[in-house]
C-alpha cells in the first residue's frame, strides 16, 4: 500500500459487506433512501452531501459528490457556495467555542 | 485508445440481441456549414471562424427541391452558425412552406452581429422555432465551453428574443434552449434541469424560454480532442458504455431523420457527418436521392453512438 487514500478504493466500498453483510445491506439501503428524490430534490441533496464531504474531509466523498452535483445539474458557483457553507459552519463552530474560552478565562481572571 | 474501442457499439447491439433500423423519416436536418463565430470546446464538428465549408446556393436549391418532393413534418437547420451562411434567407424562405415545423439552431452570438438583425424579422415572419445554445447559467462554465465574453451577448440576444415574443407564453414564437454538460460527465435529467434553468434565468435576468433540451457531449471532433488531451477519454467512454440503455433505441432520432451536410451528402445523423459515416454506408448526394431512406434498413453506427444511448438517451 503506497498511500492510505487510493482513488480506485472507492469502487471497493461494497467489500465492507464481506464480513458483516446484514449491517452493510442496512446501511446501503438506508443510504439509497436518503438520496432518493423527496421533499428535497436529488440535486439539492447532492449539494448538501458535497458540503458535508468537505466538512468531514473525505476525498472519496468529495470526488463522488463533485461528479454527482455536476451530473444533477448544479453549476460550479452553486457547488463552491456549498463548500463555503460547510466552511462557515466548521469555522463558526470553532469560533463560537471562543465564548467558552472567554467565560473560563474571565472566571479565573481579575 | 479511440481505435481499440472501434465498432464496439455494433458488438454491443449484437450482444444485447437488438438492432438499429430505420423507421419512417419525418425530419430533415440540414447542416449549412462549419463556419461559426465561436469555437466551442464541445463541438463535435470542430466548427469555427476559420472554416470555409458552407452550403452553396446550388446545394440549397437541391435541398429545397428535395424538401418539396418529400414533405417532412420537421425541418431542422443547423451548423456551424447558419446565420453566417450566405443566402440563408433564401433557404429559410423556401423551406418554410414545405414543413409544419421549421427549426433553426442558433448560438445567439452570430445572430447578435450588426448585419444579421434582419434575420430576426425573417424568423418571426416564418414562425421559425429557435433552438439556442445556452449550456450553463454559470459564467465561468459557459466561458470554459464557448469562449470568453460569450455570456453577455447571449443574454442580450435572449432579451431581444423575449422582447419580440420568442419564448413568451401565447406568442406562438417558440424559443428552446440546448445545454450540454460542461465537461466529461453525464448530462442531468432534462425535466429537473428545465425547471432549474427556468427558475435561474427568470430570477437572475428575467428571461424566458419554452423548453430545455439536454444532450450528452459527443466523443467526436473538438470534444474528442479535448478528452484525449485532458486524459478523460477512457473514463468518459467507460461512463457512456456503462450507461448503455437498450430502451433508448426506439426513440433515437437517427431512425426518423435524414441529415444533409453542407456539401449535399447524406447521413443518418449530424454525428455521423462528423464521423464521416455516410447514409447507408456509401456516399450519396441529395441531388441523386429521390425519396426517403427505406424503412427497416440498417443505420450506420460508430463508437460515438454510445453517447445517444446512455441513460435516458438522445432523441
């Protein structure tokens, strides 16, 4: 193994069911249901997935949902904005904890 | 890699136990030439400003005579940019009485040229259905596909078309848009894309149109060159192969189409023109062709045909 992340590995995702097939089936059925057209369109769900993929920094998910977004008709502007949404929430989550820092610091400070 | 995959479409048909045969032809598609003001990177014909191949007046007369002999429900004028072809007014004026639906493909920018303003009035007069290329509502992606500075004149021309009634409900003037994916990926679902384009164009620019058609990019011409250069060719062909859907065969346009090139030679479709695969497998000129291609005869196919049969297909 030359790298932890190899592009071709995504195609082997189904192998995860080899020693726990029931759990894998439940997961993949659920996954398919989540991404089916519902109150949100499949295109909107792919954009959310793209944002989350960046938040969790999964290279497989980033590739899969970049392609999915393009093939579902999203343009690069929308996709870039989705990544900014993920970034804003990630950055905001860090920053808002600054309130804890300030609270704790104030408690022990004169 | 292109050669190793040659003829695999025919093999696939055989393996699936299906065939691609002609039905009654009802559409005449006329390619008026490869001259274009744009040099789109997805163009299967490699059309552009430097191209000299345009339909002569003599060939136009032969096409007009053929259309009179065989009344087609639809006549579809394409290019290149038909607006730039000398005597295009003559072709349009003489074809209009021979069909119920006369369509013309426009890239919007050629129609914007100062000496082409009279064409808009001609289109209105003959109720020509305009099929306009507008592949993306994103300026960067549109520029990547069609060239820098194309968005602004395209939007202005769409506005002008709306102003004279094109694309406006109840006007009787039909304006449809055509979008291709801006790269080596599959096209989106047409209905969903139409809803989104209508919403985006109205919201961003207060522009309107009737229908949107989404087509897969053909692995031919300039697009094939780009696929090779960018090392996307194999992956793209794999996508097209894996998306093969035999249910699309019945609705393929080549079954009901006669395609005539700028020089008068006949093909099963515009893509076969680009691939140089003549109608019936041998070169035939429109001046020597009296009627319609016979029903039940085989359609010439090539590797590019996978682009018409992937997913929900290209009708």
